[in-house]
C-alpha cells in the first residue's frame, strides 16, 4: 500500500500545506456530501488543495492506494505523505483538526 502520492498520481499539483484526496464513485450518495465538506475546508484553509478521484476510472491508483470503498479520504502533507486515511463521510471539524496537526 502506498504511503505517499504525488502530482503525477493525482493529476494536479499538491497543496502547499495539504491535499485532500477524495476517492468517489458515481452512485455513492455520501461521496457528494464528502465533496461539499472537503470543498468547504479547502476554501477555509490557505494552501489546501482538494482532489476528487473517480475510483472506477482510476482502478490502478485505487489498487495501489489500497482503497476498498467509497468515499475514502486521504489527507496528504505538503510532501505527499499520507497523514491520515478515513472512510465514510468526514466531519468538517475532524478534517480541520487533522490539518491543524500537520502544521
């Protein structure tokens, strides 16, 4: 299982403070809510980038990252190291707490 992701894996540059990576699927209702929570956090915290990855379209990355269900959220540090992995709908306060711990 991967311990780090980079811009080549994600298709976008990493955030200078953190990157919120959200693996989703088309028929996943909690994935839509996860997208909103992570977008809110990214808008609130400078240097945070949000990336949504369609799990069905990126099976190689899903396998390499050990993703087994959607939604799965990874919080990456500025170096791409996976700081935390969580499944299900994240709470905004929990995501903000993880970002605070990265500082």
